[in-house]
């Protein structure tokens, strides 16, 4: 699951659409925090609201199987506050640092790392550009594919050589520090969605044509004028159409 900048907005959307998503536990955790912190419900009331949400929106919901998990989530809902970041500002100085390095696949990765670095800096002023996101996740969000797995490290090494990032290894985890984060400059544009950071960069530099998924708002490549849905929403729609077709065919 990619980073959610504004959890309050996300929770409102989930409640409006009644969508559990691919990770029910994290959806329930988000809703638990919302019920507790925005609707001022106590642990017991939060427990019942979460249970009710699942009952209404999860097919084949088994209340007994979920009871202890929901109880746990309801208890934790007061402990972690809802994150409310509206946007990550991107400055000209940052874009210049990125543009100095070619090819574009490096720029997409640098932009992605920059967004993560700024996100963690906003969460903690002592962060100074460090990110501990997995390399796999960074490449996925940047939409950069490689022929050989080792290329992923070679690209990052090139960026380190150029002084744009630094490495540190803590507990076997590779941490990356983004060295060109600019927390003071004026925003040239802002990022409000972390699902497609590589595309956001391409869209900004005007390299290719993009549009938004009409169902979930995700940035998608506009390969022709018929493009309307991201691949996830297209799959869900196709399933719904198939179900409708079979229902009508069987006369139910
Ligand atoms: Zn979509």
C-alpha cells in the first residue's frame, strides 16, 4: 500500500464508497482512527462501527473470525493520530538537481526518492532526507523496470557517485538519504498522491500524455482517447459486468 498523505480525506472517501480495498486490516485501522478522532467514538462504539462497516461491505463476512482483530484495532485507534498532510511541495532547485542527471529513468527514481524524503521530513524535522522504503517499492512507484536485478543497485550507485543520494546500512536494511531536498524554496508544483510518482514526474515535464482514472483518480498513461480506468479499476469493472451478465442470463 502506498503512502496516504491525508488519512482523514481517505477515510471519508472509503466511507462514501464503501470500499474495503485489498488490505481490509489497514482499511479498518484507518477507519478506527477516524471514528475515534473525528467522530469522537469510544473504543466500544468504534468496535461496533467497524463491525457494521464490514457487515455492509465485505462479501462473506465472518464476524466471529474478525472479532479479535477488530477489537484490537478499536483499542489502538486512539493511540496513533490521523495524518493530515495535504500536499508535498516540489521546488525548482530540486527539479534542477534531478534534471541534471540523465537518462529519464534516473530522473523518475530521483523524483520518487525526493517525494519520500520530503514526506518523512514533514513527519519529523529531525529526518534530514532519510528514507527506508524498500528498493523494490521505489522502483515500482517510479515505474522503472530493469533487465537484471543488479541494475537496480547500479543505478543507485550512479546517483550516489553524482552526490545526489547517500547510503547507510542499519540492521541489514539499506537506508537512502536524499541530498537535494529543499525545505525552504517556493513550490513549483505539489504532489497530493503517492501512487504514481514516476508518472507524476513525466506528466510535469510533459514527456507523455496522462489522464486520471475516472473511478479512483489514479494517474494513468493516455494511450488513446478511450482511456478511462486504471488497471485495478478496469479489472473490478470487468468482474462487475461479468457478474451482471451471468445474473441476467440465469434470470436472477
Ligand atoms: Zn482507478
